[in-house]
């Protein structure tokens, strides 16, 4: 339970850590590593675009990559197969999660890039180049008519894509954040 | 009334305390005395022993047994006590295994029966090659190996881990005829041992701009979740051991994030990276899967908490009663908020309730076993349990839950996750023939 007493303790702990003082003696077995050495693992993309790599892609560049590497599971043109549809105009009616789509549910376009890069293709995750991920993201967003057919997706444009369901969420337990 | 009590129970009443045969939980404390009393009162087996077969040695008593194995497994006679699998052939999708709660007792889930969900198979991780990196908004990015982590101060604690989609079959508008394993099998409870995340963050230091951390696994989907720093500084742990031995491969070997009381998916397995950030990443699982749709078309985000819940494991769907008489109702209660305060049990579909006995120790964010003596009269009965936690939260009835969160228009497949975070009362209907079925009441 998050009690006031524990909150006070956590706050004091946080202050101690921010002060940088290893007040309590810890073993210090952590080996220093610089961000350059972590770069290949550091694949997190934040909604404001932080973490997006260099590179770019267009829907036209994404179409053949999609056909080759994605359509076997997600169907022709993203209409769905043994894996979820990626392109859909379905509206949400009722509480079933099976209706969720990129267009009617996902709040940030960066989520699409992040998930493709880290987890897809299913049998060969994290194998696409950054340009390929941008191109696939552009293709999927364009097929959903969330961007224009000639729009270029890159670190500047992707975070600005307006996702229709963006403001439709309620934070369940704000006091836990 | 005192005269009506059975003297052999030392004053502990075998009188009903609620409708349809529930007996005072304190009768359990008398144990042997109660049973003696029960026999005396004619509700146990008959004491007449005439005609009993004389006892003979069985074959295993007349020969040398099997050799002792290096790592022992349950008796071959327990072969049915196994998990159920959603994807036994490892097809290209996620795989669930569910815990058989109806065949287990106590509060610790054996490691071989702990539930798992993996989104790209179970990775085969060499522990000597595995690394954990902590970076981002820290003063000093650091890399840890399993060996170095093993030299830090450790703690052990019991904690349940529950999938946010556990109990999802109960979003169905009619009671699915499935057992407790199918309905509630995506939760287990173990003793986890490891290093507190706050201990490691003392070494990296924390930039005051850090509000969240992103945890990422070394599995093929590189599963990733965002967690508030509040949890990092509270009770988050890098777990290295599960019930005393190294974590099982399906549960995150060689190390996992443990966030006691938070939805299972956030307890990132095969943990290889923690990045401190100023905003949540809105990764796939937080942006899509674990944001449940509400009846008004909006959706909850950052649910995190596994709320107070209980269910009866015995009797339960698919088990059958062997005739009228004394039974013990047994079940599991837990809350992601803290300790279980009390559990009430009903045998008449919620018309009357009696307080169940809680097995000590009652631990925060862990399974609490509750028990309730019950004399089945051979007629229809509807068994329910309802839990309260120390935060004052009460498990909702199904009607209360559906009013707030809705239900499906039609049943979904039992293995589907049509919505998340279901925690209402579960009802088991007992028929006059002793059959137990899942019902809504």
C-alpha cells in the first residue's frame, strides 16, 4: 500500500539519489557503460519523437516491403490474416478488444514504429533497417488514410501524425504515476 | 443456545452461521475435535466397522523402490496436475499456460505449474552472456551481469503475478462452462528473491527529470513496458530466484522485473534493459492491449493495479461432490493493494454470508488461502467468495462489475482476451447430483 509514510521515505530516497551521494554503501559492481555502447539495444521511441533514428520512408517504398515481409500473416494490404488487420475503418462498438485497430485506438504514431522495429517480422525481429521501418510505418498509416499517399515519415514528421483516438483515454489510477 | 452446541467441539459451534449449511469458521480451529464431534453427530462416515477387509501389504511394500533422481518430479499418479497450453506447437503467436488451481492447495504455486504467457516462444538465454543495462536519465549508466547482481543485498518476498487478462472469460454475457484453470489460471504465487531496483538506482543515480522507466526483455519481441518511478522506489525488484531456485525459463530466466501487485505483463521477463525517461513510451502493450475499452467508448490507460479478487478452488466447476455431508470450501484471495482483510463466503448465491478462516501468514500482494466448513444437504447450492483488502477495497459482485465495466454482446473464445482487469465474484452452482458448474448469480 502506498502510505504517506512510505511516500515520505520514497521522497527522501529519491532526494538522496538525486544528490548523487551513495549514502548507503552499495557493492558498486555495476560496470560503467556509455550510451554509444548501448545504442543497438536502445530502441525505445517516446511519443514526442525522442529516440527516433535518422532515416525516412514513404508509403510507396513501404508497399513492396510489406508484401514481402508482412502480408503472409497480416494479409494483403493489411486487411488481416492469421495475425491482426493493420488497416481497418472499423468503429468501436461495445467493449471487445478484438475491435481495436491502429486507426480507431492507438494514440501515438510512434507506437507503430516502435513495435515494428522491436518485434517484427515475427520470425526475424529487429532485422529491418530504420529506413524500412519508416517506410512500413508510412505505408500502414497511408493505407489507413492517416497520412497522405506521398508523405515522408521521419523523426520530425512521424510524431506529428494526428491519431484519431488520441484524446479518448482515462488514466485509471493517477495517484500511482 | 449453549445447550445445542456439541460439547466435543469445546464450544465451537457446528451450528450454521449462514444459509445452506455454512458452519462457523472457528470450528476449523478445533480440527480433530470437530471431526470427532462430526462423527458423533452422525454427519461423518459411519463408525460401524463390521465387514471391513483385513489389511494386507501392497506390492510396493514388498519390494525395493525406484532409484533417487537428481531432480525429483511429482508422482506418476499426479500426471493430470499440469498446465493447459494455448499454443502447444509454438505457432507464430503468443503462448499461454494456465495454473490448475482446482488441483492445488496452500498459497505457493509450484514452479512447474506457474502460469506463463510468452509472445515469441521461450528464449534460451545463456546466463553468462546475459546483461542488464540501466541508462537514460541517470548519472552513470551501468551494466550488470547475473554474477555481479548475485553479490548485492537480496530480499525474498511472496508475490502473486497475475495477467491483466486473467478471468477474461467472465466478460461473457453467459457463464462459460469452463473450470477454474481456464477462467482464473493466469495467476500464480511464488517466493521471489532478488535485488531491489532502488538499490541499483542508488549506484546509477537518478536525474530529477526521470518520471518513468522503460523495462525491456531479451526475448524476440523485445517486450517493453513503461513503469512510474514511484514503483521503482517502492517495491520493484530484479528477481533472480523463484521459490528458491533459479527462475524458470518461461517465467523470465535468468532475471525478471517483479512489480508486486501490478499486471503481469509489466513484470518484464528476460530483463535486459531499464531506461529512465521523462514520459511513458506508449509501447504496444500499454497503448493497445492493456488499455481496456469502457462501455462509453473511452478506454482506461495505465491500469497497472491487479485489484482485490478471490475465487473458490474447491469445490469448483468440473469437480463433483460425493454425496451430502461435511466439506471444506477452499479458495484464494489476493489484492495488488496490500493484505487481504477478510473473505466472506456464501452457499446460497449471496443471500447470506459468513466469514471464512484465513490461513496465516496473510501477506501483502500475495495469495491468502481461505477456508470455510460447509455441510452440503444434497440440495442446490451456489457457492461464492468475496474479498476485502486492507485498503478498504471490496471485490465487486458481477452485477456491480458489469454496471461499471460492461460485458460482451456474445461469448468470446475461452482463450481470447476480449477485455482486461476482471475481478468480480465467481459463482459455482452445485446441483442435486453433486455436479459443480460455473453460474452467474
